[in-house]
C-alpha cells in the first residue's frame, strides 16, 4: 500500500467506525506509515465522521507531530505510538469507547467470543486500569508512560479493555482492525443480551476461535469493507 492509499483508507476507516456506532464524537483510528515504520498516520482531533484527507497528520512513535500545522492532535495519540513501538506486527490501531464493552471493564465479567465473527478478540481479554500505576486520573492516556503501560497490558493480544473508558484494538491493517472493532462491539452487545436470558452461555472454545481466525481469508475482510464503504458513503477500492 502506498501513502495515498493509506490516507484514503484511513479516512474511510474513521467513517465506517462512526457509521457502525463504534466511535461517536470521540475515539480514533491510526495506521502505520507505509513509508516509515517509525511513524503513524492519524487525524487531527476531530469527530471521526467528519474527517477528511487534509485532517491526517503524521506522528513519531513518541506522539510528536511531524508537521503540526494548525491541527490540534488527539490527547490520547500516545496509545497508538506505544502499541506500534511494542508490536512490530501491528499496522493499525483503534481506540474507542465502544459502548457495549464498557460494562465488562468495570464488573469483572469476562468478555468472551460467542459468535464466530467475534472470534478474533480471543478468549483472554485483559483489562487495563489506570489506577494501578497512576492513581486517580481523568482516565485519559495523555503521555507515553501511560501508553506504554497500556501496551504492556495488551501484550501480544488483539484487544484490551480499559476500565471505565473503552478499549484498544490492534491488527495487521485497517481492514482487519476495523472488522475486529466492529464485531467486538457486536459480540459484547450480544453477550449482554444472552446474560439477561439466564442460564449458561456456550462461548467459543479456544480451539474454535483459533480455527475461525486461521481460516479467515482476505476476501472476508474485503466483503465487509465493501459493504461498510457503501453505508458510510465512501468509494470502495479493492486492496489485494
């Protein structure tokens, strides 16, 4: 993927996440710069559904804007840089306040995959609580120390919850990370509904989750991305 494609897809990712209710006025998505692995691309601080290509800024992994211009950066950009620095395999990151995930970060009830499309979240989602190392804060990840602590909690997993705040999702590209963020929210909503029915929920086993993700092909992501582009009013460009 070249820089132009990355910028277009990043705008599209923002619009999709907003259209599907994963982000609202807040939350953000980034992509590792295809021309420089020590930088990432993310919009200036703006509601995701309003983002245009000219809003995109480049940052070092320490969260420093390469060319700040007139744009104010997201305060929580440090989440993204810290994950990229710790995880060379991660090429895109979503931080959202995905509403259905919030209850699982504050109750101790594990969020687990119960539908096949949510398998990529894995079966051992950790919870990052800022109080453990930083005491009483406003819960925002506003510096690299906090970002690195969150990235350490994420570890090699695709998802971490943030107590009273939301979640972070890392993946191998924008299509993958958007797919996983959308279905993370849907799976969490379905788990809340299933729990209200009473009885034991039959979750996916570790083996089932691994088998589903292992057999997932690129056309699965493309199929979803094409539909989401239409819903978000964005042009669909196939990326092999």
